[in-house]
C-alpha cells in the first residue's frame, strides 16, 4: 500500500505534457507551427448561419459569442479562447486633455469576460466559463476589443490576462476558476493588447499605459504579485506616446533565459526570475503603441517600432544575456504597425497594415522583394507546412510560398474580418474570425 501511494504521489508530481499550441504565435512565440503536414492551400466555405457548416476543406465552423480578437490556444482535444460580452452602451467621458484628438472607441456599461472551450474533433462548445465582470470598463479603440490579449496554457491551467480589466486563472480539466486578480491598474487609452507569457511559476505581462509603465510577474498558483519593475527609459512628455501594447518573449543566450520586452521608445532585457533590468536599448526613433512581438533568429532580435513612422530594427543580442545589444540595421518602408515579423530561413517577412508584403535579408536588411496583397492587416503571419498564412480585416487569408519573389498560392475569402492570428496543429489550420472559429483540413 505504501508503494502504491508513493507511485501515485510521483505521478501527480510529474509535469503534464506541454500543450501543442500554448500561446500566441505558437510554442516558441515565433509564428512557426512545428510538426504539421498536408495543410490545405485553398478552401471554400459551406452554408452560412449554422453552428457547424462544412465546405470544401472545411472540417467545421463554430459561431462564437461576444467580441474578441484573441487567438486560440490548444491542448489535446480542446481549443481554448477568450471573449468579452458587452452590456449596454455607456456615455462617452470628457474629451482627452491637452487638446488631443479623440479616437473612435467602443464603450460599454459592463463587460463579462469568459473562457470558451471548443472540442477539437467536432467543433462544439463544451465549456463557456464566466471569469469575471467589470462595471464601467475603460473604452477600447474600434479596431481593438475588450478581449484582444491571447491566453496562455501551462500545466493544465489557462491564464487569461485582459490588461486593466484583470487576470484570471482556470483549471482546464474542471473548467473552474482558480483565482482572479485586478490589482494591475493602468490607462490603456485604447484598450488592452499585449498577451502574457508563462515562465516556470510566473505569469509575466506588460502594463504600459499613458499613466504608468512597468512589467509585472504574478505567481501562477495564487495570482499574487512576485515582482514588478518600472520602466527606466526616459519617455516623451505626451502621455499618448508613453503607452504600448507589446508582448514579451523569452529567449535563451549562453544557457541563460532573457526576457525581451518591447515598450515605448525602448527595448528592455530583464531577468525573468527577478525582474532585474539587465539592459535597455533606445530605438533611436519614436516608438509607441508597440504591438508586434519580437522574433529572434541566430542571435538577432527583430523589433517593430509601430506607429507614426514604423521601422523594423535588427538587434544583435549576446554573447551573454546581460550584454548590451546593438542595432545592426533598420528598415522603414511599409513596416507594419500591428502584424509581427516572421523569420523563415535567412529571410524576414513583413506584412504591412495596408497590405504591402516585404521580404528582407535577415543578415543585412537588404530588400529581396515587395508586393501588394491588398486589404488591411492586424493579424500576424504564420509559417506552417512550408507556407505562410496571413489574414486581413477584409476576411481574406493569403497563402504564400516563401522564396525569392512574392508567390501567392491562394486567396481564401471568409467574408468575416480576421483579427486573430492563425494556428496550425497536426494536419489542421484553425482560424478565428470576428464571428466564428474554423477548422480547415484536407
């Protein structure tokens, strides 16, 4: 009996298998889908208005409640998403101070934040869990949603972070909410955007508002704050230029983990265990409302500076995590404000907000080609099964073959705006549109 109890205790102590798609932009956060094959290039939608509608290479379509731009995460036979249910329309507050131009915004009297579980095989919703409700929430920009940050899966737990609105933790087996924390308060101006990252027992995310700017880590088990580090870089006087919507990225240098953190005007490097600032690097240009997530290849981080006059910076890291990095090159034509860069082989691929695609040499920044896709883009591209998948706000998803020229293999029309980034696992592509979730498969 003692031996049996010991075996059971050891079994419970073993870590759970890693989720297949645990976070925004995949297992490494780089926009790459590992170990996928036979993904469709073209598909055609079936009859509309059904919970599950089949079409050519469409396994199922599931309508989703609420309005949210967060991307799906996948663990086993369950797909998890977040959403926001808006109640009422609140009155707009006073105009911004200092003569700033008001932005077109969505305003609600209350918002209920929910986690949705969809069965990966048949596409039906199996859980629709209320996480918490916020009265009189901050408004969001019309291109944003109340639930734009993507959740993170780790060790059988779903972590949902909604910026100023709060953070929640859910057990994926029981669909029970384990904790909720709303201690991180900031003024987003246009709603939350950055997604969290899990490192060991820490949930780490950015809090870069117009009023306060810092990065914070919560205990994944309790939701209690473990560390907080204020941004140390000098910022501009205009509060609008202090905010950012970035997502951190964990990368390893010489055996040590480094937390890359893009914020307004500065890229920071932190020790993820303690939040200690190891270094900071000025962009050298105006950089605010940062949205793209960094990608790293061969010791070079590719950083987008976002709005006004966006540039892509190639930043050499290392040779140690604490080493001050340097900017190798910069590129400034049709650089995206919102979509993240994608590295495939020795090339960097960009998809600009206005539909211009660009391929750069990763080592030198030399332009290999540019071409027009068309439409307006917010979603980040995915590299899967040797192809690039990227969707626009007009509901089109382009399938592109990487190489020496722009080679569009197919353009697939959903008829529904695509704000979330696509996901690929196994032999299937998963796409969240403004209304539904699709499983696309041969």
